[in-house]
């Protein structure tokens, strides 16, 4: 597994390759992705490279985490380009299974984290986290990594996976990596390339709104209602964006707070046509 990336598409092959690496004493790091890799993913791969001997990047557009009206079929896919990105970022192995490989036969087991998945994206995407948790559990079982890397842009996903790993006594350490942004502040996302030019121009309003919120909290504002209003006023500068949610929640339990005390997560979801963007920041008061 040196000198270029090895691409495998079956569970048997990836298990054999990683068992062989572990038998040599190698530590395995896993970066789960759905492809359409960008600089945000590269930062995860580089973090994995720095801490492990073998870096596996899974590329699988997981059908079970998309709702019936969501963008599963439109989700960008370019495995050739993705493998080049993995290579340049320092990954060793790409695991690119088919849906039949991952959900073979009469698949009937699901992993559901309760409570943390009720609000935010869980409210607007019913079943989404069940699909995410199930596929991540399967990827952890297949690759048995020492560490698995997730981005803080998907803050609820990260919190849910951390809880799942804790509750299921998973050996793998879940590693959180910071949000990577474009020069104009837009959080990097595989979905950004699907924005129309006009929407792309307006989309940095999400990050501006979060910065307005940070400034207010830093100046002593503690009322969520006031911060919420300021966020919405900034998002109004992006008239093509339709707000899905603006939420200020406790960073641990993800439930809405009226008063900002301790560490809170401010999270946004905004739709530009059929492209749904999310972003977030943490504030501490
Ligand atoms: O964040 C993603 O890209 C996906 O939700 C994940 C974690 C790879 C599971 O399909």
C-alpha cells in the first residue's frame, strides 16, 4: 500500500488489505466520505495521514441517508477525480463499494441515535441520521480503524456519531476537524458546485450571519431571540436563499436555549433552489 492509491470495491478485499496492514503493526485511519472531494476532505485526509500508518478514504454516496425528495441522484460523482485528490492529499486506499455491496441481501439492521437527532437537520431530514449512523457503523466494522475523521461543518452529524461511538463502546476514536472555508467565507461542501452563479454569490451570507452572531455574543448579548433576529437580517441579504432553520442550541444536548450560557452551537440551514447548505459556529459565554 505505498506509491499511489489502491482502489478496492469489495468488503472482502478491503478487510484483507487492512488485516495485512494491522498484522504489520500499522495503525489505520478512516476518512468516510461521499466523494466530490474538496479541500475540506483533504484536511481530513491530511489529519489522518499525520496520525496513522494507513489512511483509508471511503467514497460511497449512501442512499439510505437521502430522503425520497432529496438530491441522491444529483449528488456529484467523479471517482477518477476523487482518487487523484486522495492521492495528492496522502491517502493510501480508496474503498468505493456499490450500494449492493454495502446493503447486500435482505438488509434489515439500522442504527438510530435518539434525542440528538430530533432537531436541526434531523427535523427537516427525517431518517437522515439513521442512514448516516448505519453506514458509519458498517464502515467502522469493515475497516476497524484506530481513528475516524469527521468535519465540524456537519456539527450535528459529528455530535450524533460521537454519541453513537460512546453508546456502542466503539474502539475507534472519533476525531473532529475544523471547517474549511472558501476565501469569501463559504464553508466548503460537495454541494457548492451545484449552486447557480447567482446563488454562489449570495451563499457567503451564511458565514456573515454567523460572524454577526459571534460579534453580538462577544459584545455581551445573551438573548437567543436577539441573536436569531440579527442572523435572519443578514441572511435576508441573500434573497435567493430560503431559510430552513436558524437554531441556537446547547453544544452538548443540541436543544434550543433562550439564553446563551456556556458553550452553544449556532447552526443554520438555507436552501438555494434544491441545494441545501449548512454552516455553524460555537460561541461561549
Ligand atoms: O458526511 C458525509 O459525507 C456522510 O454523511 C458520511 C459520514 C460519509 C456518511 O455517509
